[in-house]
C-alpha cells in the first residue's frame, strides 16, 4: 500500500498531531484528550503500542533524555508530518463527499 493511501486510526492521527511539540507518553495522552474535547481517551497500552509502531515506521523519533530519567519524549518527523497531512486531505475528501451526498446540515 502506498504511503499516500494509508488510512490512519483516530488514535494514531491524534498522536501525530500532538507530537508537533515534544511530549512524553502521559503528555501525549493528555494532549489527545484535550484536542478531542475529551471524546478520545487513550489507554497506556494503546499509546505505547502506537508510539512503538510509529517509531519503527520513522513517523516519530525519540528525543535524547536526561540522564537517569525514565521519561522519554517524542517528536514528529518530516515523514510523520507528511503522513498526517495526507490523512487530513483524506478526511477532508470524506467530509466534502458526505456533505455533497447527505447535505451540510446532516446532524
């Protein structure tokens, strides 16, 4: 599957958005909850599973930590920014098509 055809999970999308500024795992969980107005609450397992997957794909990177600190901070990479941008475009297309077919006041 081409990188520009990837549909992200909501959790991964929000994690990528949250990492435009460096954060540690718990900070990511708090930021995602804040960004979603409390609708999306990530569990630790979901958060760290997604972090490990995105590290392997090169979408985020771990920043050098302070000596002796267990807290790791993460930041989005240029590749991750492109993935998030492609997802935004995909979501915009879904919204536009839905509004066209269903109508803008479908609530």
